[in-house]
C-alpha cells in the first residue's frame, strides 16, 4: 500500500490525539488511535503503533498503559493549576466577559477534553462584576511596553453617566503621563504615573482609559518617585470592605454614578430621583467598612431603606462624632 502524504505527520497527529482525548479517567484504545489517524489518510498497523508510542516515551512524553488502554499522564499544567488559572480569569474585574471566555478556551486546550469539562463547571463565578471596556487587555500590554522602554503615554479618560454612557474628562482631551507601575487594588488594575502638569503621582483606572498610545517622549519624575515610594502610594490610596449581606435602597448625587457602578457592577438599575439624584437597590456587605465607604461621599449618599439599616448608619455616624470629642 502506498504511503499517505501525511505519513510523516503521524507522530504529531498521534500526540495531539492523546493530548486532547486521553487522561487517566478517559483512556483510549489502539483501535481509537487507528481510527483517528485514518481521518488524515494514514493507515497504521497495531505493531507500528507500539513503536510510535515508545518513540513518544523516548521524547519525554509520559504515555501510560493499563491492559489494552493508554493515556497521556504528565502535562505542562496539572488540572488543579488550570482550575486556579480559570478562577483567576473569571474573578478578575478588569478582564471583560468576552475576553474571559477567550482566555478560558485557550486554557481548556491545555488539557484533555474530559478534564476540560471540569474547567467548564467552574463558571459559577461568571456573575461577578466585569468591566465593559474591551480595550483594557491591550491597554495593559501597551502600558507595560511603555514602562519597559521608558516612554510617556497619552490617553483619554472617562466616567459613566446615569445612562451608563462614557463621559470623557478634560473636555475629551488627552492626558499625558509618565507610567511607572501597574498595581492591583480593589479588584481593579490601576496605573501609577507621574503627571508633569500636576508635578505629582496620579493613579488611573486602566479600564477607563481609551485611545492609549506610546509617545517618543522619555519619562519624567523618576528621580523623585522611586519604586518603594510608588508602593507606599498605592497602599495609601486604596482599600477594601466586606461583611454581612443585606438588601438596601440607596440614594446618591448623580455625579457619583461612576463610583456606584464601580462598586456594584454595570447591571445595576439606576432610577432617576429628581434632577440631582438617583436611587438603586443593592445587596451589600453591611458593616463598619461599608458605612465608611458611604461616609466618603459626605451628605451626597444616604440609606433610604430598610429603616433599621438607616438607623444603624446614623448610630455609626453618631459614634464617630462622639469618639472625636
């Protein structure tokens, strides 16, 4: 029988089949391997397959055998490691749902189809808050490149209005900064950069940047703000909160839409309340940390209901005043 033109690719096809279709819980037979190779016009005898499998072992692939079945045991990533990576991708607020799906699909390709189904069962975290800005994936890469090359960057920066539409700061004009570091805080990615205009370090949410580009201008301010100072800056600026969950109805000034969406996610329903305010129903961790978050808005935020939560907040504020005396 004349050899197929694909015959020289036989070992590659065989290895790919073992990688995608076999593991300890889902072994394959020699017959399965023969049927797979026939899909590519390759006819192979069982005796030849024994030699092929031994060749893969000699190349360092751990092809295991139990009776009449085989599987590929050792892989670049263990299943537990892939589960950890999948959970990290899904839990990351700065990665959009679309990009999360693409990355998880690539992670699934690193194991067998049987084990990939276990990764798919991890989707219970998909309802966590995700950013809407698809360009963040490329912003992070662009910022890293600019930092490595010691170049300034330019970008536009935006917030959201009550209709969840982008409203650009600085009249839609560009920001020009010297990027020093990317830091992770409050489940978001932040750029820590030096602003020559303000002559100080500033921080910017990476998922709120658009039209980012690297310039030919060298970074400024590095002699003043060293890496250890940047780390202290990031620690001083950001914080987190957690506690017992309750459903509350809150009222805010309209200019706080962005801050509220940051905390509770883009699916939150915002209800206009007059010309200057809006209300929303949220499930929150009611705790001193949550009350402290509300306090940061001064008189521009309030708990409307339930009544006992509103009273607890007033008692919290009263306690602060009494403690300051």
